[in-house]
C-alpha cells in the first residue's frame, strides 16, 4: 500500500500490537467458567462466546452481552464494585483482576511484525495512536515497551471520562483522529475484532485493515474491512522490511 495516501494509523491494542488478546481470552474464560459453575449453569463458556459477545467491546458491555446469551440478568452496579460483588460491574472487575494477575506474572512482548510496521510508519512520519476498549491500555503499552511511540491513547478510561460510546461506535476512533489533527478519510484503522472493524467502517475512515488473529478473514471482510492481513508487516514495503529491524 502507498502510505503517502494517509496521514495517520490508528491501532487497536490487544491482538493487533500485543498478544494480550490471548490473555484477555484466558481471563474471561476463567472468570465466566467459575461464575457459571457457581450458579449451576450447565452450558459452559467457550471461545465462541468470546468472539460472539465480548471481543473488542468495553468490559462491562461484554459482561452484559454474555450474560444475556445465558438469560442471566444482574444489577448493573457501579464501576468501583468489588470483584466479589455479583453485578455486571463486579464481574467485569473480577475479570480485570484475573487479567492483571496474568499480565504481572507473565509480562507481554509485542508482535515483532507489528513493531516492524511501527518502525516503518515512524520512518514515514505517519502520526500514530492507540484506540482500545480496555482500561488497561497504559499498563499494557508500558509492559510491552511501546508507551513512547504513541502521543495519543484513547482507551476505556478516556472513553468514560469523555462520555464516548465504545466500539462498535466510531466515537473513540474519531476522537483519536481529532486529537492527532487528522481527518478520518486520511486515516487507517487496524482491528482484529468484528466490533472494531464495524467501528472503523461506521467512522468512514480511509482504510480499515482487519488483522486475523482467529476470528477469520471472511467475517472481518463481511463486517467492513477493506483488506485482511495475518501480520502487520505484510504492509511494510520489502526494502524497508529488510532494512528496519524490529525493536521492542
């Protein structure tokens, strides 16, 4: 692709820049499996539930949507509910505690192919931002050694503070473009989640790139991705690919 056609690259974090989507999946699986077992629900939580109800969404939306799939209704609660509280927010915070424990124990290394693209875009002078539904974005970026690469980070905490709807709304991506001083039409969105791809398409961004980390290329295209890659360095010209080493 010709990067001179675009002024900015807007990246989802988990599953696009770092393999933390796998950590989120494990944390959701542990939390919901324990919760369903405790309630005596026979239908177990599976990875299909993650992709259908949770992937790419703000944490409490994911809890609410999954519970609805099992005909379970809980009080909403509040964002500061203790992890032991049986509310939507309490379960979301319980999952976050599991995620944080795994991250602290195992750390995180960014995808080498993604870092190659970041190196190339820095070389090109392309503005970059992270747009994540997670409230852990700053912690993940720091752990992965990527924090200094992004002057703009619009995450779950920013979305709550600014009253922005989460993905699949385009609000967080549009906010990041505005903060970078670029237009949506001259920006590229990178997403591995169907809800994130839908967000990029709804915002009328210049290009929406789906990153297939397991959801499948065709579903990403069906949701509105302009193209799908398995790794981000597929978008690095060969000369730069070989000249610029991955860092981080």
